[in-house]
C-alpha cells in the first residue's frame, strides 16, 4: 500500500480520499479515454523516458566524469606550479604525468559532449572546452620528454648537464609541429570562451610553438651562437641609445651562456684607424671632427634595425672577434644594469662595493677618473666593467625561480621603455621581437608623428642632469593644420669632470612634406632633410650648467594628415630618460589638453 506520509500536508488529505486503484496511474489513464488516445499518451511517456535514458547515458556519464577529471587536474596543476617556483623538477614531472592521465580521459569526455554543441546557451562553451582539453593534452604530451629530463637533475638549472639541455631543446624542436597543432586548438578554444589568464597562457604557448623549430640554432646546439651586446651609455645620449664605450661578445652553447666577455670599444684592432668605414654623417664631421664612422659612433640612426646593421658592419671592419658568426645585436642602457642590481643586491668587486643606487656613478668614476690616479693603462680602464659583469652573471645563474620571473618582468618593462632593443638574424625570433615592439624600429605611419632625437656631441656624461619638457600645440589655420613645438631643457647639474655644459644636436622628425614656418630660441642654423620617410629639422643646442633653454619650431603639416581622423604617434628615443609631455589639440570640433609622461612610444587620439 502506497503511503503518502512524506507529502506536504496541503495535499495529504486529498490523496487519502483516493482508493488504491486510482493511484495506479497506468490503469487510471486507460480508463480516462479512448484506447488509441491512451496508447499515444503512453508512447509519448515511454519515448520521453527513452530520450531521458539516452541523454543520461551519453551526456550524464561524460559530464560527471569530465567534472571529476577537472577536479583531479586542478590541484595537480597548482602543485606543478608550486614545483616550478621551488625548482622541484621531480615533483613537477610527477604532477604533470598524473595530470596527463586525467587529461586523456577528459579529452575523451569533452569529445563525447561536443556532439551537443548545437545546444543554445551552453553549446559554445562545450565546444570551447573540447578544443581547450585537446590543446592542453597535446601540449603536456609534447612537454613530457623535456620535463622527464629536468626531473633527473637537482634544483639548480645552471647545473643541467649539456646532454640534458640538448635533449630538452631537441625534443621541443622535433615536436614543434605537434606544439603548433596544440596551439591552434587552444587558440580556437580561447576564441570561443576563455578567461583572460587562459588567453595569456595560450598566447605564450603559441609563441613557444612558433619559435621551437629554431631553438637549436638560436641556443647553439650544433654550432656556438654568438651575439653582440652593445652597452649604450645613455649618460652620453646618442640616437640609438648612447655612446658605445663597451660591448660584450656573448656565446651560447647547448642552451647555456658559456662566455660573456665585456670589452673596451677602443680595444678593437681597427678602433683608431680613422680611414676605415664609410664617411661619417655631415653633422658628426662638423661637430665631432671625425671623417670616418667608427664602431663606437655607429649608432647614429634612431631606427634600431639600421643602427644594428651599421654596428655589426663596423665591428667586422675593425676586426671584431668572430664577426662572421654574429647572429644578433642587442643594445642595453645603464638602466638595465641598475634594474639587475635591484635584484642581485650589493656586490663587491676588486674591493669596491656596488649597489643599485651607486653603480652607474661609481663605474663612471672608475673608468674616467680613478684609473688615471691609480696608474691603470688607458686600454685596461674598463676591466672593472667586465669584472662586475662576471660577478653579476654568477648571481643571476643562482637566482630562484621567483627572481627569474621578476627579472623577465623587468626586462619586458625595460624593452617597452626602449632601454633594451633587439635585432636578430633568425627570422622567427625577430618576428616575435617585432610583435612585442622590442625592435626599436621607427614605424611608418599615415597619421601625424613626432620624434625628438638628441645626440650628445662632446657634452660628457651630462644626460641625467637634464630635464626636458615637450609641448605640442596643434591648431587649424585657413583649413590647414599648424603645429607649435616648444622644447624646454633645464640643466640641473654642477660642474665636475663628468658633467659639463649640455651640447646636443637635436633632430625633430615630423611627417614627410611638413613645411617649416619659423624657429625661435636658438641662433644656430636649422638643417632640413629627409630621413626614415620623414621630414627632419636639426640644430645644435648648448645648455650651460644651471641654465635653461627653450626652442620653438612652428610648421605646417602636410595634407596627408587629416583633421577628420586625426591621431598622433609620439615616438620615444632609444635610451632617453622620461620627459614631460604637454599636448594641446584645438581644431575642428576638437579641443583637448593632455598632460603625460613620454616613457615609451605613445598614441593619442583626441
């Protein structure tokens, strides 16, 4: 006898009045109407039960199992992440291997669910989950051999044997096609549905897949990879970063930096042969008194790809070691050294204590003043830079994973600020550099553009003592756009052997076809030329110590720059310190004032 005791009290009384036969629903329906109608109703009910059974069989199990697999994978992924930070590669491999087993089954589950992607609301997410699961499974499968190799070493990456490094690099290169397929699946999934963090991870995998096949060449597996590292001293600013007083030849073998020898640019065999190389630019001849263009002055173009080429060529002309094997040119400024020392902490070299705060000034004192007092040979005066470099290299090799992650963040920030720029021969590697905006090139734009480039001409190490403010006012006159560019220099320094009057040759790059109307604030001649697809105004400027100087250029923009869809690309000079920026747009329906800092390339759409 069916007992309704569990039902709510509101309907309990009604049910108690029914006899047992009425509670037999099948009999009740059969008596309620004609036999055919009841058969149809019964068929519908049975069909519904059958569909429900099919749905449970084909959706319920894979759905529940997928949830279970995801539940198992999540803590393994967190543990793997912790293992990376702790350099526990054995634990990393174990967790990845465990996760892979669940990923294979998760992929099977999402594949079963994918047949229901036509469902509204959830269909797109089901499809995204299927693509993502397939992509993650493939990615982990490709990485497993590398993780297995890492699991056989201690927690110090610098102690990875050469053969293990070769195994890891070759494994990634060999499976680059599979990794690319995995990245395509992940990309497809992230397009349909993915949180921002997952999209960033997918992007990283895409870039790894793209570069994987080139890793043996880049990391020196079959042959040493050599890179020319330019130390651009932006205390003495030059168009592509700073005066090239020192450089390093970096050698990479089997994925390890085996040599990072810092050298004095004047030590090159042909450094003082003034007959070598092409004729120096007219400005350099006029104000520096040079005829040829030596290696140390070869970064005259503000466009880094062009300067990298001239630096590489000059290095070869002057007899630079392994000049035929150089695969790339990397320029770093003094800001990079400062940021690296922020992570390494103070170091002692040859009895000297270097810190983040004093490292630049102390090095300048040693190589410009103290060497003479100590009787050190002029060609050996920069040995202290190399000695410091070796100490820092050792410190970096022993960084924790957290420090390595922080160092990479700093490098990315420095590259955005154009204190690190790269030019590589490998097309795949250079493509990634260009996409990141780290190539230091001067792009071509159809809109309004502005770039100001200073070149210190025998003005000593004065740049840190100079503050600059750029004011750009754009107005409309008689249907034409007219720009007033005001440049304010202020010299905060005090006279000493390293700081003198600021003596710079300023070049102002504006859209090609711009017409100079007038200048003010300087009695020196204004040169006009065309370079890098732009019109250039150039002039020599001297700012005495403790004084200020203002320059003004008024010019008419070409008709190719339209007021209807106006935008301004303000390009920062490589190696330049941050400047104040004041923009005033007053034309058509536009009336806007912007105050900003020029700490990277900027785009403004008023």
